């Protein structure tokens, strides 16, 4: 099944694993963050496993779970902030150096009718700073959005404001991306090239999801 990319008024992109080849960067950053703050290898790997299982979910939620369920420590603002700060430090270099999806500019050129937006589980200010530094923000005229607001909240808000107009397409690489898109009434395409969803073939078949390899493949 092929996506008619030119029919959409809005196109929503997940960031990691869709626009940026950054899934591995973030996974490694979770492990190092936990280790740097005193975790054992087992505890750090447990955080990584949870992160991969909940692709697309905010880091705030993941660190809350880490403190509560993995290391059994009090979930305080200070403890969460220490994890967030260390994670941001670990991410900074990797996100500046990771690859950008081939075909992104060409796809922008053939969809002048659509406003584009980024909707990430990553930190919103971090994404805005990163995309400005990498000269990518100019393509996303609909805005760049991330945590602490979750994807359901952002989609509902942007629809209500008229910024996100139907028909709209969500391009993602996680189960949560699909679920959020479905709840908001958006069409969805799953990109498989950089995904960390181990059982994506089974999941996409069960849910009858359109699958494409990467952004460039949407040009066909």
C-alpha cells in the first residue's frame, strides 16, 4: 500500500529514528546516565530496556520509573533533575553528529501544501535548539514539540488551535507513535529503517499499518 503524501494538509514527524538517526545515540545515553550517577550495569540496562520498550514516551516518565521501580529511591524533583541534566549532557554531542534522513529536503519540496511539525518524546527546548543549530527548523513551519507534554496532549492542542489540519499524516517508528496518531485521527506510516521495535513486522501486520523503509522511500 502506498501513501499519497501530497494529499495531506499537515505532516507530523517523530524525531528519533525518523528525521534523525538518533535512536542508538539516545539508548546509549540512558545507559551512561544511569552509570554516571551510580547505577550498576544491571540497573542501567533495566533503564535501557524500559526505554526501548516505551519508544516515544517522555524521558520524564522513564526516569520516574527508573527511580521508583529499578533503584527504589524517592522520586524527588532533585533526583529527576539530576538525571535530566546528565542525560542532556550525554546527548549533546551525539545529536549534533548523527545522520539526517536522506530525502527530507526533497520531500519538503513536493509537499508545499502541508505544514510540517516535529512531535518527539524528547525534550522540547532541546529539540528546538538542536534543529536551529543543524539548520533543520526551517522545514518545520508547523512547529517543533516535545516533552514534558506527551504526544496525545500536543496533537489535541494543535488540532484545537487549527495548526494541525486534517487530513494529516503522522510518520513514526514506535508503537506509541501509531497509538497517538490513531487516537488523534491521523493517518500513519511506520518507518522501519532505524526503529528499535524488535517485533515491528508482527505489530504492523496485526494493525494493518503502512510500512516504509525511510523518509526517502516516501518520495516514490
